[in-house]
C-alpha cells in the first residue's frame, strides 16, 4: 500500500463514519483535538550532506590517521539494557565514552592524527561512516559497538569483526543483518549513484585491505589477552556495511554484551574502559609500527 493511499484511508474512514451517522440521525461525541490525538507516521527522509569531521593531532599529513567510529547515536540508541532500578542504558552512550577516551589516549601518546565520525549524540548515516574514513584517506578505521544476547545473560566477552562476503558463522550473519539495517530502521535514505563503481573498487582492493584488517584484528586479540575478556569465538567476519571502505583497513570492535552484568559494569566504569583503551591503543601502535617498516 502506498503512502498516499494510506493517508487517504486515514482521512476517509472518519468522514464516512460521520456521514453515515448523520444520515441515520445519530450523534457521535467528538473529543477535543489536541496533542493527545496526533497521528504519527514514519517517513524515510533524505540524509543531510556528508560533512567531514575535524582531524586532531599534529598538523602533518604524513602522520598516520585513525578514524574512530562510535556506533549509533541520536535517535538510534543501539542496544538498550534496563537496569535493576529501571534506568535504561544505551549502547550509543557507552561506545561514545569509549571512543572519546581512545581518542584522548592516542593524542596524548602523540605521533598520530585522529578523527571521530561523531563526538556527540548525533545520528550519522551508516553509509557515511566508511565514506568519512575513505575521503579522509585514513590509515585505519575502528568502529566501536556493544552486542546483545537477548535473554542469554551468561553470554559475555569482546569480539572483533572484519569484512567478508561470507559470514564466519550464523551468529555473525545475524549480527551483520541487524547492523546493516540501521539506516532503514531509522528512516534514513542515502542516495548513491556509484554502487557499481564501489563494488568494483571493493573487489580490486579487497585482498590487500582485508589482509591488513585481519592483521589488526589479530593484534587486538593479542594485546587484549589478560586485560579484557573475549568471547570464546572472538574473531569473526561478516558483510558489514560499516567496513566497506575499499582502501581503508577496518574492524568492528564489539566491546562486550550489554545483556551481561559483568561486561556492562566494566563498560560503565572508568577503570573498566581503561582496559579496553589500553588494548586498542597498543594494537593500533603496533599495527602502525609494522606498516612503517614495510
């Protein structure tokens, strides 16, 4: 059913009811119209123009650039977990805090430039996130998220995803399907005219870029050993839209599960987040050092 047809039905049905009642001599009490009687319909809206974020750090384009992507934001809360007292915790807030702390740590250590796809509570279309990394000619892209296991509160641990045309497991495929639907579920329409060209670029650049992404994912697992808790199947791959920058190695880092009490406690505390920041910063430094040697 088209939107126009739906609107006509919404307007026509009450009118027909009132007309029929009048013909039969009946009266229908009509409530006073006000804010409580607003009918809300969700329409897809065109995304605003892509705006590149500021690059922080040394004013030297030869320095490596890391783009940190805090998942979700704005009207897209990501995973939501209700605490014992009724308070709701949003994925978008936790990953933003983690992303900001990682940025600060990298800048304090020096030698690198950093940009964030978002640094406040705003929605960034999914398609824009890898495009930001591509247009900024980033050396590395790190998208930070938190997973959910529904009613399975015992499931815990961080996971690291790289891009692949075939998912490494059914769970990875379901995760990618959920994440890739973010723009559609939030009513965002991004017009693209170069999908065929993009597919060709991905195919040409995939092998080299993905080898580097897998290397970085492996470093995260190595540097996090003994510092943070990983899921038993921590290294995964799937067709994640957020990683489809053909010439920028990238990973999606799931820092834990909002549905697990221990994971959530760590992510909500400064000490807990510090372990994640230590792991990611160290992996980034080692990765960049290896690239500089080649």
